[in-house]
C-alpha cells in the first residue's frame, strides 16, 4: 500500500511541442508542471529531421533526466513526453512512455493518458493474429491496430483504430511529419492546444503546462476529435460523430492543478465553489476551518468564506517527501503520514476544528489525519468532504478499480464517521458538486462523469469487456492492463 496522503492516483500526463528548436527542453518544463499526474516514470521522444530518438526511465522527471546530456541528446524541433502512474501491471521500464516504434517503413512514437475498457479482448485478438507485445500497458494496443489496418493513409489507419478502442484516452502520436493528438468520444481526460510566440504549437494534458512554457491557450480538443500539427499549422478532424461529453469530475475535485482550466472552468474556482456549497449544505459551529494540503485548500477557503469561520493553517505538508513513499507495515505507514503531514498544535490546541478534505477513499488516511489533529490538542474535529461519497469503481484511468477498497461502498456516513474518529462528518451532494463546477453542456450531469459517486457509467461496460463485468459484479479483482 502506498502511504499517500490521498490514496487516489491518476494515470498520466502528456505534453508535446511542434516547431521549436528546443522542443525536448520545453517538454521537460511542460512535464514538470504535470508531475502530479504521474511519478513512477517519465520519457521524451524528439523528432530530428524525421528521425525519432527517445529517453525514458523509472522515477520522477528530475531523476530520469538528472544528466543534462540526456536532454541535449534529444535534438530536434518537435517532441512528445509522458509522466506515468500505473495501477496494475509491472512497474517496469518496458511500460514507460512514450513508446518508440521503428518499423521498416516508418517511425512512430506514442503516449497515452487514460484506460481502455476493451483492452483484454483486443489484446487477445491481436495476439491470435501474431502480434507480439513488449509491454503489459494497454497503450501498445493502438499501435498494433494501426499497423494492421488496411486503410491507405496513416491518418485513415489512425481513425479506424481509434474507433476500435473503447474507454478513456488522450493520445499523442509523433511521426516524422506531424504531431497528432486524439481524444476519446467522451472527453474523459483534458487535452489542450496552445501556441508559443514563435508560432510553435503545444499539446498538453492541462493548461498549467501551457502557462509554464509561455504558450497562449488556443482551444480544447473536443470529444472524438483529432488535431494534426505540422509545419503548416494545425487542423482539426473528427474520427467519430458518436460523442457525448463526460469530463472526469475528479479532475476538478482532486487531480488537476488549481491553476488549470478545463472546458473553460478554472479548477481553483470550481473547488472554492464546492467549499462554499458544502458550508451551505453542512454547517457546523467551530473555531476555525483548515484544509488538508494541497488539493483541499481551495475548498477549505470557500467553506471559510461562506461560513464566516476563520481559515487557519492547521496542517502543514512536508513538500520534500516523495509521493511514491512506500512502506510495508502499518507502523511504518503511520510514520509515513507523520513525515508528510504535521498538525500545528499552536493553532488547533483547544479548538473546535472543521477539517475540509476533497475525498475519502479507504478511510485510513482520514483516520490518521483526524488523530494527528486530536493528538495536537484539537477539542473537536468535524470533517467536511467537498465531493460525494466514493462508492463505485472507475474504469477510465483512476486507481479506484476495486469497490471493496472504497469505504463508502461498505459503510454508512455514520459508520465512516466512527471509523475515522471524527466528531461529525458530511459530504457534498451530487447536485452540489455538479452545480459548483458549473459546466453548462447538454449532457448528463452537465457534461461531467459522476460514475464514481452514482454508478452511472457513460459507456456500456458490459458490452465491451468480460473482465470488467467480473470486476463490477464480484468487486474482488483489479481491472487489467491500465496505462
């Protein structure tokens, strides 16, 4: 078990640039701003006059590229990069992206954020046809489909292949002649287009990465779209008309950086609105409001402003403890939490505290944090969660694929309160979450995927994947082949 402050993990982040002489270096900066989306591995592939060269390895971006010469070696005016977090499959360098393929007739690099729900079926079929896989990541499936397509052009082969896969995906493909981005028909994961002052184009999982490299936001890639970037600029094509926007609500609640914008909504603003709504739905008398660093701070400030209760810094996060900190025993995991998070006794001692957090997954971390506050002298700890209870597995690229790991699927709110040792506990409602985020699309939940809270899955899982059917019914197996 990872001794993580949240125990939630999102799969990956992708970044690409076309038309800049220092493309690999810009990739490094862009990926650094996306490091929160994956800490297990990183890689960059550069295009130097039609020849593709890459470097990838396990570890944080700064560890993978700790030798300056690795960046200098990736010369060229185009590059794509990837940071990875995996939920299943081996933590092997073979699974680190971008994947670089050198065929007899073409060179291609591929990076993917998301999760395919028909991965096992496709892989079995491809292996029966003679395909040899070099990783246990579902990302590689797309390349096998592309190579087996009988369509006459690469773009037609890509479109045909994208229509064969189901689930959540934001792809970047680098060829000698272009950088190609593609988004799934539901737009589960964000993907944005930006432009640098010299005219170069950038593709990124979050807009914060555009800001870091000095790119101006151009537009979001929409569900079912392909963006093709080359020396002539960029163009948008559709590979399917069967689309329905369902942005992952956890991007707003937890995963994305607060300075990112998704579908025109600022993440910090959405979280602050959730905190305000939570104060309306679940008021309580207390001396102070504190947030659990870092993703809950926006919601905590919103709760404080709406309630009129002072906002205080009652918890401090040690920024120098790696997110991948793993310990094998309960005692060491407890110590790991104390290394990462400290309660400020001089602030909370003798006080009634409202602790705002964004989610409760297994309940173990919430229990430890409540205990930290009480050990620091807090008279009462009232927990307020700025999202609904997590009750259902996710099959679109978030590490909550085993329902038995979700405490809200097994316990009532009162039972959870007793488990974590809080004096009171309340969650934000589904309607409150949707209205706080504020999307206004003509789609279920105004364009949000709320399946983790409601069980309303945007895609017909049963039609696509027997393995996922077993997971959903038995709730005792991990979903296979995640990115």
